[in-house]
């Protein structure tokens, strides 16, 4: 039985690989004309754009509401259709955005807006993704500033984009691959530790952090018959990040993220799933072990201190075994899954706002992840292990306001 199961897994892996190498120009081509022509946001009229280049580009091209206020179903469907994001991770991230930074159904991809009625929400206001620090996005972003270092942390910082742009893969034909992005993460994390006294690596948003570095090379790459597995080159990267101009004279224009003309998404037969994301994050963690260190600065720059993962997880994980096998991927997903419970313990009303079908969906996804990765059982956690980190405490207070 074990042999048969192993053979089946190998065959499925081969089929998946072959599928991912197929190219169908008609089905993979994404329109940037007609109903989907680029229209810049009208900020005067209240259009919203925020920290996520992919969501900004989807609104700019009319694949979801052009005003930047979307339902979780609308944003998930657009990410699946245009970028080839897997249904599991697309729905999870969209629902979390609506739950933590919207009103449970709708959310702003930018800042707070009267277009999102506050009604029932775990927080007092629906602040939008631009104000989602440590519940949806976090420190050490690829191109955005840490929250407590900049007033407008949702805007791209050219210095960070240029640092990413200048990395490029050693093999120029590879473009900006996953290794380039996670090397950039290592550098951005180190920069945050050395410049941000409140830097904090939050266990509850590790999935979003992984996505911030994985989604660009995996979802923004352009596909072709020559490169059916996709390549992300500089001009496409600039377009998706609203950067124009020649090297040495780059300009950033807020909210002007564009899907490039003649751009082809990843194969419809090979969506980028939650397990793909976790696999990429685990591979990156094995390559750069320090990026999996949970903890933060303690009020002074360069004061990074590890959180006691053993106390945090009641012994399910510890600092050493977190780096073994699939453990870090398991840890990241289990804390993502636990975030609603965590908010409940702080007195926020969460589960009453959540469609029961989502909870069933979340349980099913969690079961699949745990079974596939052979995850340790995380029965409970103790956030007291995080209370010594000012960045964690400040983010909680900000969300309560």
C-alpha cells in the first residue's frame, strides 16, 4: 500500500510538472483593452489603492471594482482568473482581508472609506489594507516601508524597489526568480532590524509575508511558448509596481500599477496553491534559516530577540525543530488558521461574523495541509510569549482604535 501510494504521488507530480510546462496563448492571454483597458484611479472621487500591487492592477483594469472597494468573493475570483492563484489561498486571503480590515464581506484595498459600511466587524472600523499592520501585512515588505518608520507605509519606496531591481538572477535569462525575491527578503528583514526599533516578525501573518515575496515571481511572470514556466523580467516588474523610466531615472506613480500588454498568465492547469506557497517558503527558509526566526526588536534598533516558540506553542514546536522538514510551513499555516481564535481571546467578536461555510472550508484546507505535510499537532498557543515585543503590542492597540 505504501509503495502504491508513493508511486501515485510521483505520477501526480510528473503530471503536474508536465501541465505547468504547457502553454496555451488563447487561454492564458490577459486582456488590457476594451472593458479591461487601464484607467488610473480617481483619488479625488474616493477611489482606493493600497499596498498590494496585484490588487491595484486588477482594479485599474476592471477585473474587479475600479473604485477599490471589493467583496471577498470578487477579489478572490479576480486573482484566480487573472493571476492563476489557487482557489484555496485566494479565498483564504480575500476572506481574511474582509474579516480583519473590512466589514466581514467588503473591504478596501486601500485606506478607510465610507464606501465600506462598518457594521459588524472585529475591529471598531473597517480600516482597509493600507492600515492592516500585523494582521494582514507586516514589516520588511519587498517595496513598502515599515509602519512605524513612515507615515504612509502603503506607498512604494523607490529605494527598496531599486534594491530589488538591481538584484536580478545570476543567470540573466532566469529574470527575477523566487530566489531573488527571498534574498531580497533577507536583506529587507536585516534592514528593518537595524532601522526599526519596533520591528516584529508576527506568527499570525507569516502566510501574507510569504505571499508578498512569492506572488511576484510566481504570479507576475510572463509566459510564452519559449518559457512556458514563466519569466519575470524588469519591464514587467516595473509595470506591476507602477514604476516607469530608464535605469537611474525611475519614477513611481501611486496607484498606477498596470498589467502589461501582451502578458500571459501561468497555466490554467497549474494554479499556485497554498501548498505551493508553503513549499516555496519552506525552501527559502532552508536556504536562509534566519528568515524563519520569530521575534522582534525590543524598543531599540538592532535589539532582535527570539520569541520563545516552545512557550508560544506549548511545546509543539521549538527553535530547533522549526527549521526541520515541513515544520515551518506547518507553523505558518497553523497560526494563520488560528488568527480568528486569537482575536476572540482579545475580546473581538469574530466567529459570529464569519459565514459557517468559510469555517468548514478553512477546516478542510487545514486538514489537507496537515495531512500532506505531516504537521505536528498545535492544540493551543500562549500569546504571553509575544508580549515583550513593543511592535506586537503597538499593532494590537492600533487595531483596537
